[in-house]
């Protein structure tokens, strides 16, 4: 009987050691998978020249600001020309924010890519209330998931939708 207790204790100790060593390794593998998936998701959300041109067409149809349309046309040209794209990374944050706001406000294929990353309920809300969401996030200074969520909730967006949308936006900007 005493030997059974020793065997059980030894087996328990071996299991603890195995899990103690295996758990961090498994955690590292999962973290690597998550980072890889996030970078693929963010890259898939980057607008193409076609996406930007679709947005421009929608902006024109809605009577949007001509200066912003010209700015987006310049960005679409940069996306088409790999040599011109090299300098565009430093302005990416500003352009990304403007594209997100315009995309939410005017819709288009690119907005569909972003909404494809969120829950259907969130997508339906944005389709009905895109202007409200765009107004809420347009003037947010330091874009973070929390700041965007708070701005949207203050504007009347339900908390669960605001969190979901802020997460999708930060996948794109991040």
C-alpha cells in the first residue's frame, strides 16, 4: 500500500514536470500561431488600389470633399506603383485612419473586408449607422482599441458592437 502511494506521488510529480515543461512550449506555439494569423489578417485588410478607387467612386456619388478624394486618388496611384510605395509607409497611419472613416461613412468593397472580420450583428449595425460610427471615431486622437470603443459608446453605439468594431479597426491600423 505504501508503494502505491509512492507510485502515485511519482506519477503525479512526473505529470507536473511534463506539464510544467510542455505548457510554456505549447503557449509559445499558440502565441506564434496567433501572431502569424494576426499579421495575415492585417495584410488581408490592407486596401488595394481597386478598393480605394471603389471608395472614391462612392465618395463622389455621395458628394464627399474633393480634397479628400484627390488625396485618396494619390494613394491609389501609390498602391499601383511598387516604387512609389516605399515612401508611403511613413504616412500610412494618417491615410489608414482617413480611409477607415471614409470607408465606414461611404461603404464599398473594402468596408466589406473589414466587416468580414466582425460579428454579423456588428456588420449590420455599421451598414445602418455608418455615419454615426464614422463621426464618433473621426476625431479620436490616439487610436487604440479602448479609445475607439469609448468614443463609439459615447456616441450611442452598443458596447458589444463598439468593442467588436474597434478590434477589427485596430487589426487594420496595427
